C-alpha cells in the first residue's frame, strides 16, 4: 500500500507540486513555454523569444567533495548552456547563486577562472546572482535568444522520424565507474575519457544548426533512454532503438557488451543532443556533421504510439528484440529520489 508520505520520483514531484499549479495559472500570453522542456520560453518582442534554464550542482551529489574548483566552474555553466543548446538558443547571459561553506579566495579564484573560460568561449556574460554561506551548491540560470517560433521543443517528433544523437555516449559514466573503482581502466585510458565527465561541451552550434531541421531535441543528462522518453511522451510517439548503433568511444568498446550497452544507453552526464528529424533531412544532417566536425549518428526511429505511455523497443543488430525484462534492466535511468 502506498502511504501519502512515501517518497516519490523527481518527475512525479515536479508534476504534482509545481507543474499542475503552474499550468492552472497559465495566463500570461507572453509565456511561450512553461515547465517540461529543456528551457522555458518568453516572448520578448514580435520576432524574438528568450529561452531560460536553471541547473544546480550540489557537493557530494553531482561532484565529489574536494572536486577541482576550476573544472567545477566550467561544468556548472556547461550543463546550463547544454539546455540552451537543446532548444537551439544562442546564449545571452547567466546568473550565479552560490552557497559556500567558507569564503576561500584560492578556491574562488580557480572556480571563477573555470567559469569565465567557458563564458568567454560561448560569449555568455555573468549578469548577477546571490551568495550565501551554506553547503557547497552552485545554481546557475542561463538565458538565450531565439528567432520567434524556431525553438526546438520536446513535443515536435512525428511517427517515422529518425532518431539521432551527437558525439559518443557512456564515457562520463565509464569515468565515474573507474573513479569509484567499480571498473578498472589504465591510467592512460582514464585520462583519455575523464574530460567527458568533468568538461562536457555544450553543443550550442549544433542546436543552432538544427533549427528548422530537427522536429524535437533534448540534451542527455540522465541517460539516453530515460531522457528520450521525455521526447516520446511529449510528442505522443513510441520508438525503436538499435542498441548496437549507439556511438561509443574505443575505450568503452573495450568493456564487455553489457557494460557498453548499459553505459551508452543509460549512463548519465553525457550532455550530447538527442534529436528527431524527418527522413528527408538526412543529407542536411550529414552536412551539419561535416561542417561542425561532430559525429551525428542515426540510432533508431519513432513509431506511432500504441498505449498511453511511451514505449521504447530495443533491437540488436541481428534483429533480436530485447524482452520487457531485459529492456527494463537496461533502462534504469537516473532519478534523484528513487
Ligand atoms: P533538464 O534535465 O533539461 O535540466 P529537468 O529534468 O531538470 O530538465 O526538469 C524537467 C522540467 O521540470 C524542466 O522544464 C524544468 O524547468 C522543470 N523543473 C524542475 N524542477 C522544477 C521546480 N522545482 N519548479 C518548477 N519547475 C521545475
Ligand atoms: Mg536538458
């Protein structure tokens, strides 16, 4: 029996206590999109929208105690810019809310160096924030702009669309497993993939190029299959995923196949873009891949929705369909509360 005080999932929490109340208020016509996507959208003028996103990093939860402050500064901004990328937005600026256990100038020097290195790289300025004493928590809200109506929402996929993903998947999870001594990598191997965990690259140029090309997109923060379900549920489509097609690094490919699949399909912290597009966009997408020198891989297709909730069929390269139990075991995506 479920008791009223039993813990609930992160998704259910947002839905029950925030989205329902927010939707009921849904009054301001200048709010183009509220809770549920990578960014909210506000109409700023007749031809422009502002995309807004917040992401928080908490010590001991999102990063190790005593983590390198320079890398932390970079990553805190990168995960927010990744949400702007997922909508196709151009970065404008960001605010920074910091809770610090103590005001250590050496730590702050390194943190701000990392933060501004990424801010400069993507021309996204710090415009304000808040600072308080408390357990180390970094919360950033980033703002971007979009030509009106061109944001790539999670809700636009159509049955029969191709499903694509940028870059390679699973290395951030593999680096985490190695650092936690769950998996053994050589020093050199760890060195080659560790940046995927500490220094994700927001795919901003890709997001901009995908305006008018992709039908839906999101950035993968909690694992491909779990995050893809957000696109599917919001677009009312199912999907087939070709598990052996998921793009993996040479180092992940050295692991046994169950680890490869689990990490590529469900490992968190990839910050790649998963998007859907009509089949007739294939050559345009291949061209974008060449222009940006970024691999874009077709990993499956959307299909008409069969039931109320989205379903993902997972197929192997020899045409075998994974059973419900096998898929479930693979799909343990990350949830902060379960
Ligand atoms: P993402 O992984 O893209 O950052 P999340 O899974 O964190 O997205 O959030 C899903 C949606 O729920 C987003 O639209 C986000 O803005 C919204 N959301 C998350 N937490 C809250 C909250 N406490 N109040 C209102 N909206 C929230
Ligand atoms: Mg996101």
